C-alpha cells in the first residue's frame, strides 16, 4: 500500500506541478532578495523611489513569506522525485550528468538559503560568517543551478497520459496537502508585514509595536549629554535648536530585512531643511552615527530621498521624545527605506563627495 501511494505521488505529473509551484516561490524570493540588495548597495544605474512609502515593506515581506512557503514545497518535491535520486547507473551520459550535478548543487544551495533565512528571521546566528553577503552569493548559485536543471530537464521530459490519470485522487490529495502546508507557512509568517494577521501569525508576531533589532547597549551608545551637537556640514545644532525648528509629523513604517515591519508616527526636521540651513544642496548625504563600529554605523541617503519632505531627522516617536534604543537624540526616518539604513544616534550629516 505504501509503495503504491509513493508511486502515485511520485508521478511526473505531481513532480511537475510541485516544480512549478517551487519555481514560483524561488523566483519571487530571489527577485525580491535581489531588489533588497540593490536598495542597500545601489549601483550607479539603480534608483529606488520614495513612494509609495510601504513599497519596501511589501517586497521584503514577500521575500520572507515566499522563502517560508518554499520549505514544504521543496520537501514535497523531494518526496516525489527521491526514487530517481537513487537510480543506477548514477550517470548515463552528459545530459544526465548535468541534470544530476545541477540537482546536487540546487539542493545544497536551496537548503542553505532556506535554513539560514529562517535563522535570520528569528535573529539567531549560530555561524561565524556575516549573513547578508553569504545569503546573497548562494542565492545566485541556487538560481543558476535551477536554470541549468530546467534547461537540461525540459526537453527530456514527457508525461505519459495513462500515468497522469491513474491514481489521480491520491495525487490530488497530496498536492492539496502540500499547498495547504505552504499556505499555513505563509499565514504563520505574513503577520510580520500585514498587521491584521499578527494575532494568528505565530512566526511573524513581535513583542512590541515597534521592535528594536539593535539596542543602544549592543551598539555601545549611551545617552547624549549636554555637549552633544549635530554636525551638518560646517553648522552645529544642539538638541534644543533642532526642537525649535519647524517640525514635520508623518506616519512611516520601519521595514526590516528580516521581513517584519511596523508603522509609527515620527516627528522631526526634514533633512532637506537642515541642509538648506547649512548652505548645502540636497545631494547624496552620508549619515554618521554615535555607534563606534558595525556595518551600519554609516549610511548614504540618495538625493532622491534627501529632497523628499518626509525624510526626517526624527526627534519624537508617537508624540514622545525619541527613546535611546530607537536612536535618541535623533535618527533618520525616510520613506521606503530598509530599517538597517534608517540610521540611529545620528551625529553628522555630510554631503557625499
């Protein structure tokens, strides 16, 4: 009985259907991950818009949820094709060797991406390498192996009509169960991006309305004293001087590369106004933090964002003075930017060379 069920779910029809679903999930995950990389490390030809303000939170939410959905799809796909993985002889020619090699590379890269992605979403890093560049590099390996596999396999594949018809109910049930598992995985994760799903989204929920990924203590930052000044070009502003300037209030999301996002009400001085007071043009701006070390101690605000009136040097969060863990005395909050680039504990703004 078990062998009969396995043969039904292992049919080419079932494997092809699962392969299409898995390809869609991998494709979405790869494209949105590539987009996130370009936003964080933009080449000269790339320009990321400031509107709509929720665009990055959606694309990164899709990145994480499609990756989570790919896990049950990948396991189901392996179940359907596992008899072929142990066929003898191991290699029956050049096309077969390419197919086997692409499958081996694809499986290794896919499991690396999905497992490390899950750990990253949980903010748990039990490895010695820096996650973003490793995850990005292996993504190219995975998508390359997938394309080679499809190119080699597609012209060789034929689905016998009688095999599609036989045992259709069992295969349909298997596909429905797999689709249901993927849907549950998405539901369990999507609450990190979709607020009204947070009560049922156990993997996407966060403990506070606006989570803190990096605390002031972890960054080695203490409360700024009376001697703190913000340098903008050659000008220096005390906190009292900043608070005395015309303020702008805006509802903007913090969207994290881990997939969660949350909206808050921010009040502060538009960055373009500060540059004008310092006699600077609204060009690309380098933002420096009080944080002494770390890959995100500085960030670069593109001129497009600098000119946007909603790009703020925030002083208040939800009507209250900015807490230290959220960047006191001031932080950058810009529309449609990754959270890691919304630099906290800002001490200097300078026009990029």
